[in-house]
């Protein structure tokens, strides 16, 4: 598998420039806010979303100032949703770092999330990038709708495979699709090319989320998330949905009882994780993940060969092979 450093090579210089650009976009003259945004920047992850933006722009034309604006908007709006999510979930850690609400309490975290959302809107308006605003705003709307749908279904525990894919399409795939469409749009791509890149991002996002859901049925040692955390949060993901669908009624009843009434019982959760493995839930999810990967790569092969195309293929492969 190619490393992220290798994958980002076609746009490495652009990503380095983007880091400084993004710091300036986040900067505030209010001391507390500037301290918090500095903390957010310091704990940034692998830059996968900006990579999707810049590589898509490179594939469809050339990286330019508008590409930096697109990547900034995506990062601002996405970071805002993460800050708000941690408040909603009462989560005190995110990827090994303290969350904003853990360090500065819920009220400040909500206000910081609002600030980031407003910065994302202003960046687009100040640069007259209304098409980019449409793309990113639609993604935030879909992410919110997906989260609400998941909350609703977690109470009822009636998630079918079709509903599951609706949820992850909105919660995860919509953002990756927006990255790719925004990157193409920033490069001046025609509408049909933008739509093609949106579809590619959608499929890559589905593969990414299925991989994340498979992680929950491992030992958790590589990602800082113990196995079964989704079960504890009553989240019905693809491995469990498949196992329930294929199981005889008595086994299905016990599994649902665990999720509904014993989701904090460590022994019952471990047993359910093992049962999902035995019932073929992981194997099925892996097969679906590879189907999405193949469909995404097929779209990229409609473009002429280029370093950007190969890196986008590498980025999809990285998302499904990663161990954290």
C-alpha cells in the first residue's frame, strides 16, 4: 500500500501552502478564540479531505487560489460539525486528544463551532465563490440529516441495510463527495465532470465509512477505540445488520436484547462482537467495501492517466487498507 506521503506528492507543495493559508483563515483577534483555534490546528489529522480537494482539482485542471478557498471551506465546516458532535455525544476525547468541550466546556465549544461555521460562510462570500458555498452547505445539511436519522433509528433499532446506506451516505459520503466536486469546480470543470467527481467521492466515502464500522469489531488496539463502542452507543452498522438478517430468530432476539438492554455489559458486548464475526458480518462488510472501491476506481479510469489520478486511486486504497 502506498503511504500518504507518496500519495500526496502531486500536490505536496500546494498542501504545504494550504497549511499557512488555513491558519490565517482560522485566526482571530480574540485571545481565547485564537488559543482554541490554534489547538484545533495543532491536532489536525492526516489532511485527507484537503488531499481529495487538491487532487480532484489537479485531475480536472489546475490547482489555483479557488482550490485553497474550497479546501478551507471544507475544513472549517467539517471541523465545526466535529466540535458540535462532541458536545452532543458528551465525548471528551477525539483521536487521542481532548475534545474542545472537555477542555473549555460545552458552552464555549458550541460557540467555537458556530464561529467556524460562520468563517466558512464568510470565506466563500468574501471571495465570491457561491458555487463552492452551495456545494459545501449542501454537504453540511446532509450530514446533519444523516446524524438525526441515525439518532432516530438507534432508538427503534429497525435499521435495514438500505437505511444504513442512507445514513452513511449523508453522514460521511456527502462530505467526501463535496471535497471532490469542490476541487473540480475550483479548477473550472464542466458540470458533467463535477457530477462525475461527486459520484467518485460518494463511493470513496461509502468505502471509508464501512471500513470505520469494521474497526468496531476488531480489538481496538490500533485506533484508540475499544471493540464494541458502536454497540454501546446502540449504533447498528453493516456487520451487525447483515448478521441479524441472516440469523435464526432466537439468535436475532438475543442480539437485539444485547443492543437494547445490555449494551453496557462488557461480557454481552464481547459475545455479540464474536457472534457477528461467526455470522459472516465482517466478511460481508469487507466485500461491500471492495465493491465501492471498484466502482470509484472505474470512474477515475474515465480520465486520462496522470499522477493525480493515480494518487486518487491510492487514496481510496489507503482508506480501505488503513489500520487507524
